[in-house]
């Protein structure tokens, strides 16, 4: 009798282990694909993310950020991945945004003190009219580091002081353009309006590359040791402005 009970116990434990493994595999989280990427969204819940539920929800397997006429923002709001602070990594995600929308993917970022759900740091810019999509913008920092189509070396301040002294027309004046990836207009043609586009970030050391649909849009080498960040939080944004909707799906991270 005891032997039979023991076998039953063993079989039960084995079944539970297989069930748990199957659940993990179905969720996609912590399971690497053949390229070494791990899914960051489970497609059902906001587990593993922290943001204001007024603006963020999971719907039909997609992470949705939405501003309505009744929920207009006073400051930009982020939902932030709680799984770590990536240093060198690749990120791939499909994104779709309404025509008047403004968003972005922040990385190597940090919380901005005194403002809930706010981040400060590098951003892969995304907007519905594709004026800025693909450029490198530093949220609450040095502002535009590279416009779309630019290969740039970012230099530091010659003398310590307020960042504002080196910002003009919402751009960091110490960015030196060293090459061209194409005109902003020709690259814009590679980006679909109000449809899904794949954003691919390659971040290694002090080099930050933003791709859209497989096309390199901006390429930054950040030599500004005083202001650059080499690690930090990952999050996505809804931006102050008119009602908008942005969607993210199939978000995958590979740490290098």
C-alpha cells in the first residue's frame, strides 16, 4: 500500500512540474527564443510592469497606452518594466500609434524625482506623424541627441554647469554630426503611418542605435561621461497633448 501511495505522490509531483513548465512556456516570459530574446509582456496582464492604470492596460494581447478627453495629462507618464536595469542589450517591439500621438521607449533611465511615473533618460522617439520617429531624444536631460538620419558623436560640456546652457532649439549643441544615414524624408518613407512598425534598439557600451523596420534611423556614440548613463530602467510613454493611443506587442529583450 505504501509503495502505491509513493508512486501516486511521485506521479502527482511530476504532473505539477510539467504543468508549471507548460504555463511558463505559454506565457513566454523567461523563455528565450532561438535568437536569445525573452518576452517582456505576457499578453494578459500588466504583471512585471508599473504604471498608472488610468493610462495603461493590456487588451487583446497588446499593451495599450491611451489618453482620453477625460484623462488629459499634465506631465508625461510611463509604464516601467520591473525586471531589471539593462546595460547592454537589444530590444525589439512592434508599435502602432494614432496620427496625433506622441510616445517613446525609454532605456538606461531613472525615476524623475517628485513626478509620479516619470523617467529621465535616453528615448527612442515615436510619433504618429513620423516627424521624430527613430531619433534619439533624452527625456528631461540633454534633449535631442540625434535627429533621424544622423550619425552623431555626443560631446560633454566644456565647463560644468546647467544643461540648459548647452541646449538650443530643443537639441544638445555638443552633438557633432559625423555621418549621414539618409535624409529624414527618405527614411520617413520606411515608416508606416497608423500601422505596425518594428522598433529595434541596439545598445552596447556608449553606442546607441535605433532601427525602424530594419532600417538604421539614428546612431549615437555618447562620449559625454558626465551626463551619459550606462544602465537603467526600461519603459514606454504616453505624452502630454491631445487624446491619443499607442500600442506595443511582441516586446523582446536580449541582454548582451
